[in-house]
């Protein structure tokens, strides 16, 4: 802001103050309500911050409509408090008793009787400037510590004059420590705030999350023995306020200073938390209350497709590793979407596209039109710092939630009708042709994100062995076989699968190997029946899981962990990605005919590119046995693939 604009702003404030001095206080407060409502409607950035903060605290108990109403009340209270600040000389002239009722004066007297000074411990709540009137009803000097308005020094001077009129002595932040210590030694009162500790503050639980609190008041209390009296001012309507001074905190002292500071600040925040939950409209929610929180909430949007969910969980896991390096703890919640009908899903896709350009369409209430009641309730009761989703069905919900929560949005795969620019991070594997998108926060892994790592494989293998104890201790070579199912443009061929089974059986007998096989939920019944018939009495088949009959959660991960070589159907990008990420030698076959006998679809393109780059081996079902021989004899060596560093490095850009 240049000097002319600063001067213009100061003149405007002076004119407002002059006009407020002329008008009755009832009119001024009515005008404050009007201006508060206008601010709520037109100051969209501030409205978003307030709403997101309230959502963090009250998501489980308040509907979006209730939170918006509460956000509006916060604006109204704030503007009315600003009006009262500009009217302090008028309020002084009319008499403070008509505006503020002081309760708990006896607690102040008791604290002063100790002779070591008193700190009024406050938070940024209520008409805090009116709290200065307590200086007119207590014995001894009353000091308030204020930050300089360096951008508007004239305004700073005017406001400090008003505070002095109200009965307070102003201490500027630059010389605060020296003057505060002097005031304590003179048995006087100083008002300090607990919240907004900033980067240097102490992180403690506050309103259901952690937040930064200032330690200054508590350190003074321990060093100089001064009393800490919490104070709270609350608007009661008709221009009336109640200013309450509570009994001095009974500090816990163990001799471990840092531990004692934490315990007692937690005690103070708990005191104020009870008041704030009862009167949330009083608090200054306009700053990012939880900016320095040690807790991060990640919400995963689940469209019901297992592959998409696993990709989202994988990215969330990578995000968690990055956050933990920065000292953050991560809470992950999965929210399942259930649409009222296929038509509702189609309509929502169009709605979300319009919401990109029309702000009023972005509130969370809109989801009620498209989701089932149970699903809607689950969605609105969550509060996210990061929203992760995979696929076009979830992208619109991701966008709306991240807008309302002021959360970072991470979208995996192409987000349908939404613009890719609407997301903070896009994870687009190479098969989604991301090269056509110019974006600095684009993450391009070679394969789809997945949960596979050494720890995951170990856990899954142990879990699978618990289900099938006969697998324990087996030292024979193991062939893992992952069979998918029909997909868009892909229809499994029974004859192809029979040929595959014949080839694998021959190889298993030749190499004295065990076969560990699982199908998927998508596997056609005819394919399942063929697999059961062929492997029913085959001695080398140690494991045959038909997912539609008995779904073992550890099946895929366990087989990948136990196998020496993996054979996977190529229609599932997710399964191929998991096989490659396991570090096992991988053969990919086409379930509906040889690769290259028709125009390439996205599945074939994905597989063939990785084959050309040396990460896997493509094979027709007729060549499975020779391909197994080449890999086991090390005539062909495949490259290892690890996308974890690529994904984590990209995620670091938004943290």
C-alpha cells in the first residue's frame, strides 16, 4: 500500500470515528451489524478463512448452513467491536457502567494482595478494546501491550489515545519486556494474550487440534511469581458486555520448567476452550488459528473402486512420510461416496464444472442434491488440511471440499470435466499423457501410485501365511499369478487363459516351483471355473484364491511378497503397477489375444512402453514358459522401478 492510499485510509477512519461520535450508540451498533453483513458477503477471502477455522472445530456438530450463519455472526461481532473502539471517547463520556459490567473484581483484589503483580491472560475474543475499562475500576495501574501499526502510524497513535482514555497505559511491543517487568515489580496489572504464539510458540491441544500458544505470560509468572488471572469479555446484546476476571490459575510446579510451562498453558487453553465452544462467535477467527499445528488431517475421497482407493492411500502415505519429516502427525480419514443414482453422478459432473466459475455453487450443501443422506453426512462431518482423490468421479467433490476447507487438493489421474489447474497437485502417471500439460506442480510417476514397499510386502506376506499356514517355510521357487477381469474395451478369453495355465503348469513342473494365484472381483465366472478345474488337482498349485468366493485382503500383497516371479494380466494398470513396484521380475500377458494384433488401447500402450524401457516383459500366452526360462536363467535382466522419490519430492512443493 503506497503512502497516498495509507493517508486516504486513515482519513476515512477518522471520518468514520467522527460520525460515530455524533450518532447514538444504538445506531452505531446497528451500522456495525450492517457493515458486518456486507463484509461477510463481499470479503470472500476472509470469509473462507473464518469458515475453514470454524469447520476445523465444529465439523462434527454443525451443518454447513450453521457454519455459514456462525461465520456471518463472527463478521458482525468483529465490526461492532471495531465500531466500539472508534467510540471509546464517547463511551467514556457516557459512562463505562452503561456498557460494561465487570465481574470478578474480588479475584483481581486477591491477586494484587500477593504483591507480585498480576497478568490478565486473555485471548483474541470479544470486544477486547472495551476490556481496557477495567483499568478504571481496579486499584493500581493497568497496562496493555500492543503491536505497532507500522503501516499506519497515524492510526496507531489515534488508537493508543483511545486506549488511554479508557484507563489503560499502553506498552508498545518493542519495549514490552522491560516495562512489563517493571510493572510486575510495582505490583501492577498487565494484559497479555495467550493465543497466536506464531512460529516460536508452544504447540498444545486447542479446540480439537493443536495450535501455537505464546509462552511469555507463563514464563513471567514462573520467574517473578506474578498471578495469572484469565479474563473474558462477552457481548450480551443491546450494546452491553460482561467483563469477567477469573480466579488466578493454580499453577502446577514440579521443578521441570519446560514441562511446567506446557502443563499450565494447557490448563489455560482448556479454560478458554470451554468459553469459546459456548460462544464461538466471539473469537477472532480471521487469522489461520491452526497454521502452526502439529496435526494434519488428510481426507481421502473413495469412489468405491478398489484400485482408485489404493492409489489415493498410496499418495496419502507418501504425503504422511513428507509431513512426518517436518514433525507433523497425520490423521487419515476415508470418506466413501454413494451417489443417489447414475443420473445424479452425471449431473454432479456438470455442476462441478460450473462451480469452477460460479463461486456461489461451491458450498458443501450442494452435495446433498447428489449424494445419499448417509454419504452426505459422512462428507460434511470431516475437516481436511489435504484432500486426496483418484479419478473423475471424486474430482468434483475434492474441489468443493478443498475450497471450503482451505485445504490443499491432490488429484490422481485425469479429473474429468474439471480443469487440471483447479488442483494444487496433479499426479498423472505417464499413461495419462501428462506431457501435454504444462504445470509446475505436476507429478509424473511411471506407474500408478500404490502402497507397495518392503514393509508392506512383509506385513502382507505374514498376513497371508496366517490364513494359509502351509505356505510357511516353503523354499521352492514361487510363481505369483494375478488374474484381473473384463474392463473397458477388454474382454477375457477363456481359451487364452487355458493356454496361460498350461504354460505355467509346465514351467512349474520343470523348475519345481509353486504357483500362488489370485483372481479379482472383476474376473468373469467362466474364467474362474476354468482356473478351478485346471488347478484343482495340480500338486504345484499351493494357493488358488477366487476373490468372488473368498476375498483375502492380503492376497495380492502377500503373493507379491512371497513370489520370485510374477505373471499378471495386462488389462489392470493398477495390478501391473503393483507388480513392478514390488521389485519382482514381471511378465505381463494380454487376456484377450496377443499384443499388437489390433490398434493399441491405453492398457496396451502402458504395458508396451514399460516393456520397451526394460521394466517388464510382455508375452503372449503361448510364450509364457520360454519367458519364464529367460528370466530365471538371467538371460534377460529387468530394471527396477521405484516412483516413491518422484512422488514425495513433488508433494514437498505444497507443504
